């Protein structure tokens, strides 16, 4: 299957700092990229959907100014957690889809574990 | 709206069968199935589109009952490698409202 990478794999930061997570589709062009957040033993909660060249669509309850998403190209999307706090600690996973929905699966990155001290 | 999955968890012996159900209160366009192992990203299993699809690969298959607004994932002759959390994801309309279910934790014991 297609490969999606995330960088970094994990990050530990101090409260108040900003953290950027990159998501890349390595061998295909991703029309759409998704950002999820997952707490231990829970489901993946969609945070936002981004299409290349346009503004991300955020899910209800997700602060746009706190979780900045940029989808600059068909192979790269970034999530920046601004002014991180301990409650932002979580497992962040991106996924990428080559075409429209329906019969196109999402390919997931390996995830980034964020710990805010 | 998040689909409902049942059971929440299941423990099997190697070689036994299991069924995981995913249902929605709204009409579904597609159902996606993924498996996630602890600490890893979800891995795609299959997609079923409305129209009553059934699909299978190796000993894992799934069906989609559009009328009942539900899908079932069938694991036959379970292997140890089947252990993990299974998520269904549903779409209500083409390209819209994709949301994952809460997951079903499957443990296969030797």
C-alpha cells in the first residue's frame, strides 16, 4: 500500500511552546489529508480535514487558532500545536487519501506522540 | 454521528471465529474497516460501498447491509496476528462526514 510518514515520531516539550508535526505522502499525491487525535484506549477523533491549497475544515470543538494546519502541497501537510499545554498531550495521527471518498481508503502515518510538561 | 460497534471487546482462542458489528442511526454511503495494533497506526482492511457489497481477503471478510445501516466484519479461524483494535469508519454521503466508531478490542490467545 501507499506510504505516509510523520515527523517527529515523538516530542516532549515545555508548556507554552509550539510544536510542528509533518505528514508526508511518499509515493502518491494526497488530495486530502486528515488529522486525528487519539487518547489511550480510545477511538481516533478527527480534528480537521485539509485539501491542498485550501483552508482546513475543523471539526466542532477543535480550536483553529490552537491547531494550525497547512496543506502546502499534494504531499505535505503540517499541524502546529501552538502554546501547548499538558492537556494537549496525546497521540496525533495523520492520514492521506489519493482521491475522493467512497472507494478510496485512508493511508495512515505512524503517529506522533506529544508530551507537554 | 459516531457509529456503534459491538462487542466492545472479545477474547478468542487461536482458530476460533469472531464477528464484529458496526451500525449507524443514519443512512450510510460506505463503511471502512481498519485494524490498529497497540502503539501503531491503523491499517486498512477494506471498504464496502452501499449496494449490498460483501468482500473478503484471506480469512477476513465483511458485509454491508444498507437497509439495516450496518456492517459486519467476519474473522475466520483467528490467528494470533489478528489481535488488535478494529475500527469501522462510516460515511453518510459521498465524501462527507467520515467518522470512526469507538473500536472493538480483539485478543487472540494461543
